[in-house]
């Protein structure tokens, strides 16, 4: 493998990076715990338990920082990892559209996007699966389980 | 006898048409997702939580339990035929099972694992019937310090037994404990870590957290295209094991049943740990350890029996103490909470239909699996032809719509997104989501018990070690940890000397 020499360093940095984030998170938890009032041993305040967790988090992140984690632990980021960005964006847009337009149109578009764009399926398969899935979920959740979805742009309110 | 009468009631619950239907649905779904790589029992149970909401409590748990042990049956099929473990516990099965398949004995490998799993499941059910009620009686006397000790020991063992590095698993558990803090403080009523967001005052809901971490996180991870092909599939061949196969695996099945049962009761013991341990034991016990890795039937029979036995006995701590022992059981705990049932020592007496119904359904489910498993192997393998992209599209849609349906809440949908991203990143840096979810569930129990203990003892932290049960538990945990740390060091040294020994021997030759 050509990139073999390159793989050890990014792996190392990634774990260090993660450890650093946990360390900062732990310190933030401790700070917030003090702001909440610790109380005493006799009468622990709302900050006592967060303090325990914050201190443990700091200790654990120091342990993470101090050791080199086996390279097999995590997964490398690859160019295909970038797909996670449009995938997340599509879900974000879906939530927003769902609250305005109900489940049918946004549901169909979300499934279509995942099948056609992210999944590179053919048009006929993508359209058929999206239509069927949207219909099945509508029947299951709205008609069978009676979940009050937001008013639907196609089918109107109930 | 009392137990028999209760068991009969349990079968009456399990045999109602609705529950019968859901046993079959549960184990079938379990087998399907066990076959499909990438979608494990945890993700599936998380995705189905909204649907269980509308069911009776006993029915919901019967179905979810079926998914859990059904997945182990399904995972075996792809491990043996394709060396593609559908879920983690089948990884060891892939070693010898796939070798057997290459020697044209795939059928025997599948047959013996189905039989072994069946026996292991039954042994665990019997053990559960005998152990759970007295354990629950004993646990009724537990006070807050015992619960702190149990939860702490449980979390420690789960992170310790996890497949990833110890410190990273601890971090994952601590993140879970932290996330459980968000919301109103249970005793004083102060809002904590809400970042000024009104919706966070009630705390994070378990369902979107689990669905995000396991469902969306898993899908994002699979988007990168890490799946094998079903092309190089082996022929199944004769399914019924020969008398010789049975004779050779009987020891492995017996040991696997007992060991799997015992390990399953321990926190973190269900699934992977039991199958790995069983494989290790069988290799050590065998007179021909060199056959392992080259199609030894004991290497399939033992682990498969053990993982099914342990997935059954893992229900004991949940149903008697109210403490889930691994990530999947944490999800089932969440499902019970959704039903308004808080699992604890009084569950057996307060909700006998759940306890005995679930036990009886396990017997039924194992029979169904044994009957379904072998004839339908071919059908299940065909499932691998469904493109993963289609599954992903369907899964995101059901996740997003499903999470809304639990509380009719748009905010929960954003929570799913956030935890989907977190789950994806955690996987990337090698943090397991299991300990996080478990800790998230245990967090409130631990905090409340901790603060009550302090109040009871008038601020003396020694209360955790002076009370017999909590003291013993913490002591045992310490002992186990020390023993394994030192044991590992000794083992490493012994291995080193052995290697030196063989080296000098070869040099002498």
C-alpha cells in the first residue's frame, strides 16, 4: 500500500485530537459543576455528581492522551467519508420540510435523494422504492398508529 | 410447584395469538438483520422502539427479545457461508465455520450451530427460571449504596470487557453519564447543562439518542461502502450433522451452555465475550488444537451455543435488578420505560405477565428459530442481494418519521440528527456507542442513589464499602480488575518465554 507510511501519523493525531476534546469537555463539566454549587458530603448539591463525572472524564482523557491507541481502533477518513455531509444536510432539510409540509412530499424526496444521489440506483428503482416506502410509512404511522403528523401538503390535515 | 404454575401462566401469555405473532415477527426480523451485515440487533431495536410504543408491555418485550436472540441465529448463516459476520458475536464462528463450508460441510456447521443455539437457549431459560426469582427476592433488600455499587461495577465491567481499548470505552461511558445530566436536577430542581435551550430542560429523551447513535450513525458509516459480495457463496450441502459430528460437539455444546449462561449474567457478558471465551476454552480442551482454524466443528458448536445462552441469561440482571447489562439490554430497558414499567426487583411480582411471558416466549422463539433456520437458509442468503443503498434509504426514512411518532416532537428529530453525527464520529475515532447508551440509562439511577446514600450515611463515603453487598461487589470488581491486569502481564511473560523456548529448540535442531 502506497499510503502506508502516511497512515501512522494521522491515526496518532486523531486520537490525540479526540483526547484533547475529552479533556476540554471534562474541564468544562467541572467548571459548570462548581457554578451549580457542589453542596457538602452530608447534603450533595446539584453540582456534586457532575463534578465526579467531570473529574473522571479528565482522568480518562489523560489516559487516552498518554497512550498510543492501536491503529485498528478507529476508521480512516476516506474521500467517500465526505458523503456524510450531504447525507446529514438532506436529513436536516427533511426535518424542516417535514414540520411545514408533512410526511409525504418530503419523505418521497428524502428517499429519492438517498437512492438516486447517494446510492446511485437507477431512476425507475429509485422512484418506485421512494413512492412505496412513503406510502407504507404513511399508512403505518398515520392510519394504523394514529400519529398526528404535521398537516400534509398533498393530503391536507386530518 | 410455584414455579411450574408461574411458568404455565407465562405460556398462557406467550400463546395468545398476538404474542405468538410477535414472537414469530421478532425472531424473523432478528434473523434477517442478523444476516444483513451492518444492521445489528442494537440498531434494529432502536429503530423499532417507536413501534413498540403502541403495543402491550409484555408483547413489546417479547418481540424485542426475539430480535436479540434471533440475530445470533441469523449472524451464523453469513459467517459460515460467506465469512461475513452479520453481527459481532458471530466473528469467531466465521473462523472455523467458513473453513467447514469450504470443505463442503456448510450444512453441518449451520446444523450444529442451530442445535447448539437451541440447547444453549433452553439451558439458559431453565437457569433463569431457577435463579431470577430468588435473586429478585434478595435484591428487594438493596438500598441506594447497593445500586450505586451495582451500576458502577456493571459499567466498569462493560467497558473492561469491551472489544476496544479500555480508556476509550471508559470515555464513552463517561460521555453517556454526562449526557444523562442534561435537564432538571432530580433532587434540587436546578436546570443543568441546558445551554439555555428550553427543550433540554426535560433532559434528552432516550429514544432519539439511541436511534441517532445506532440508526443514523450506522447508516452514515455504511455509506462509505464497506460490504462484501454474495458471489463467492459456498454450497450448503447436507444440513443434518452426522452422528460423529454430534458426538464431537456434545462436549462443546455442554460447556458452551453453562459458560454462556454464567457469562451472560455478568455485565457486558452477552454475545461477543461469551463466544470468544467459548472458542478459547474449546481450543484449550481439545486434544487436537491444531484443527482449530481449519474447520473444527467444536469451534462452531461451542461459541454458537454460548452466545445464544448468554443472550438469554443477559435478561436476568435487567428483570431482577432493573440494571441492563449491555447496550442492547439498555435499549430494552428503554422500551420498558416507554411502557411506563420501571424494571426492578419487584418486576416479577408486579408484572408477572412480562417476566414469565418473556421467559415462555424464549422457549417458543427458540423452537421457531430451530424450525425456520435450516430450511430457510437459502432464502436468507438471498437477502444479501438487496442493495445496501435501498436499505439505507428505508432506514433513514423510518428513523426520522419513527422518532417523531414517539412524542410527536420535532425537536427530537434534531436530537436524532445530532446523535447520528456523534455516532458516526465515535465510530471513526474508535469509541463504541454501547457503553454510552448503557451509561446514559444508568446515569440517573446512579446519581439519585449516590445522593440518597450520602443522605442516609450522613455524608460518610465509607457507606459504599461497609455495607456487605455493596462492599463485596466493589471488592470483587477490584479483584477481577487486578487479576486480569496481572494475569495478562503474566500470560504475556509466559508466552514470551515459550517463544524463546521454541526458538532455542529450533536453534538446537
